[in-house]
């Protein structure tokens, strides 16, 4: 994909880190093979490359976590309780970010994450872009027309992210919420927020909720599995009085575990329609990605 002036539509790179996290938090619910014994402490490296259409985007993330496990579920072969800390680096042509998190899973049905993210906007490809009003349009044409008005500067996000999980036979239900508080350096007063593709003020809140209904269509050895199902997502930017709703189909394939760096590979995709979106009402969106985990 070209990133020259003629190809800057792709360079807007507004894919969400949540799109990458989509697959990893789903995969954590896939049961391992019977008799799997968990270690009391785990250290795992992670990497993903994901792309999206409408909005166009591309993002590479590299990170890892350290997990202290206090309980294992023997039936599903996954941790039932743990404390975790980790970090992630993400890079796209438009911006980079570094994040750190702590996560607590007190019971198998629930976990909660606290995360801090520091963004560095490169002043190109639509980031960091200011808007005068919450009613300002910020679709592809409007952003492309303002090429050269971006700022090189910093942004921050403070995130609270609870997740609930239920499983009955081959059916998995997962609900995840984001409560995100943003700060920006820049002209403002409203900024184009890349993670949720919305407008937000410096010191503004964005709340998002997504529910997955998944069917374990195939189960192989270990964590090899194919999950398919649906997702419903609603996002609200309070400072800009903006709401986005969309529904889609999801597929996540985890091949059999291998050796070497690409120990636990994954491929995932999502296609859906924007039910409510100021810039993309009724339009189709698409996400595809691949990644891996490596246990140290």
C-alpha cells in the first residue's frame, strides 16, 4: 500500500487498538485441552499486525505481560484468577503509542484492567487534527481536505476496562466496556480521537461497550480452535455529544501451537455495518489481523 500523497487515504491509519485487543481477549476464553496445568507465574510476549477499511488503517503492536496465577479452572484449562501487569508499543504512519497496564481477574467470569497510554502524533496523515465545534464533520473527505493542518504533539489516555465472560457448551458470551479519559496538547478545542474514531475535548470522556456472542465451531488440540459469531458495539463521546453504533460478524482462528517465536499464532477478522455514525451511516467496515503469543 502506497503512503505517498496519492495514497494518504490509507495513511490516515485510524485503526483502534481495541480492534487488536478484540482477538486476544476472545482467545483467552478458549478452553485448552483437558489436563492442562497452569504455571503459577507466566511471562508472555505478544505481537499483532491489523488493518481496517472504513476507516482505513494499519497498526503494528508489540508487547507482553507478566501474570501471577492464583487459581486454575480444571474444566476449561484456563486461569480462574490472576493479577497481571504488562506494556505495549504501537506504531502506525500517523502516530505511535506506548502503554502500561495492570489487570485483575478475581473470578473466572470477570476481569478488570487499568491502563495508561501515551500517544505521539507525527503531524501527518490526519493526526493531530483540531476542530472548532462538536458539530464539525470529520469524515474521510473532510480530513483529507485539511492535509497539512495536523500538529506534532502529545496525547494521553487513562482507561478503565472491565470484561465479563460466560460459557455454556460451545457458546461464549463476552461483554467489554471502556471508560477512557483523554488529554491533548494542541489547538483544539475538539480533537480527532483515533482510537474510537470520534471527536473529543481535552479532558473529555469516551465510553464504549462491545458484546460478543461466539460459537466454538471447531476445537483442535490444545488451544487450536475456530470461533465465529457476532459483535454489537456502541461508543459515546460525551464532550462532543456523539454516538456510534455498529454490528458485525467475527471470526477468530487459532492454529495448533508451534515451536519458536510464533508459538501461539492467531488470525482474526470482523466485517459489519455502521448502524449509527455521523460520517458513515449504513456503510460497511472491515478489520483483519494476525498475531502471536510466545511464552517465555
